[in-house]
C-alpha cells in the first residue's frame, strides 16, 4: 500500500473513531510513518476467486465496530496475510510460458524461470492476476478425443508397456548374471540400499561396475569353453 493510500485509510479510521485521533501534526506524521512501514506489502483492495474480496477499509470498519481497543496497523496486516495465503493456496500453480517471452523454452529451468514464477505468485497474491484453480483446468474443460488422438494414446500406452516389459527382462538378466558369481552378489548386497537388489542399475556407478565385472567374467568363461571344444 502506498503512503497516500495509508493516509486515506488513517483518515477513515479517524472518521469512525474521532476520539482516538492524534491531536498534533507531529503525532499524525509519526503514526503515518509507522502504518506505512507495516502496510508496505498490504494491498488496499484485492479480488478473491470466490468473491470474498479484500478491502482494507472493511477491516478497519469491522475492528472499530467490534473491538474496544484502538486499531493498530497489525490489525490490518494480519488479516491481509491470511487472505493472501488463502488465495495462493487456491492457485493451482500453473505457469504459462507464452506470457514470458524472455524465457527460452528449451533452456533448463534457471533464474529467469524462477523469477517469473515468483512474479506470477506475487501477482496472484496482490490481485493483479486471478488464481487458476484446479476446477478451471479439470477434465470437464477437455475437448472430445479424436480418432487420431485415440490411436496416438493407445500407441503410447503400448510402447510404455513394451518398455516396462523390456526393463523387467533386462533386470532379470542382470540378476541372473551376477548371481552366477557369489562374491559379486555379496559385493552388490553390501552396497547402500542394495541388500534386496533385483537387477536394476538406475545410474548407480557402483552397481554398474559390478554388473560389468559379471559380464566380463561370463564372456571370459564362454571364450574358454569355446576354446576347449
């Protein structure tokens, strides 16, 4: 809230509760400085996705009407932060890259992306941008699937299943291979998190090294057997 808005809000406070208004210019300015500092990040007005809009003057009126104590700046800021948290909580967190042409869509998420994301969240909190709720992006808004899209979806599912099946088969092959060499299997089980190893490598270089050693031994054994034939 800018200083002029804070001054207008304080004038409204004094109108509702004139008996507690400061009586000297020095006291007026001192109160204005303190309120402007506390309400720096508080909006004068902001919309709510369900119509429970924020208005700082309504908070002032409610306090004067219900509390026997003089209103403080914190009596306005605390409800604001609760309001802002509620609005952000309702926001689905979707991020529309087309609204940020300064970000390279092919680049890995970096500072520009996170700055834009934080800016989007601030815009939602302040009411500059309405929150996108999960209901707004639910299945009801999806268009009917075309035959081509159905085929592509089924083909994608088929390929995913084939990939999973091939992965399971490769895990079984590696498990059977390493199990041929008890010392290597013992080394595998001593690795952190591999006590129940089932054949997956998963980018673990220690696991990969043991599998490679088993493959080298198996190849060497096959070569010797072929030489004896």
